[in-house]
């Protein structure tokens, strides 16, 4: 290999290493996406516990019916999610996908109200 060619190859290798180092630094400096969490809402005493729950988009909310009568957790807004009828001891879930306040209720007992706040 000629002297000029080796010099060019060495400079190209150094440039490539520099580009890779900068790319790695850019990836490392970005904050990691939060890991989706699982939240539990208990249905007991004809109420949702907690009544208001703050979650992040991508989190899973699980409703567990601890009452002896069936219940639902049903969105009142366009998001349209519904756990279906939950018998005693059964659960239903929803993965939060829409940011904002998302009120819900029990279709079988409309006085039971809850709210998800999705960040």
C-alpha cells in the first residue's frame, strides 16, 4: 500500500471512530423511557379505591371486584374502554393510551364514579 493510501485509510478509521463515539454519546444522553407500571383499583363497598388514579400512557390499570355483586369500570369519554362485567374476585384491565382526564363509572351502579388521569 502506498504511503498516501495508508495515511488516508488511517484518517478514515479515526473519523469513523469519532462518528461512532458521538452517536453513542447521543444515545446515552437521552433519558430512558419509563417502564410501564401496573396499578390496581379495588372495587369494594360499592366504590373504586382509589377513586382518582394518576398513571402514565402505557401503564396498565387493573380493577379487581372485591364486592359480592358484579361491577364494571367503563369509560365515559371517547376512549371507550370497558372492563366488562366483573363478578366477585374477577378482574379486568385497560392500558392507558389517551392523555388527559378519563372519568369512568360502573354501568350496573352509575353512582360509582372514578377517574384516571393519564400523563
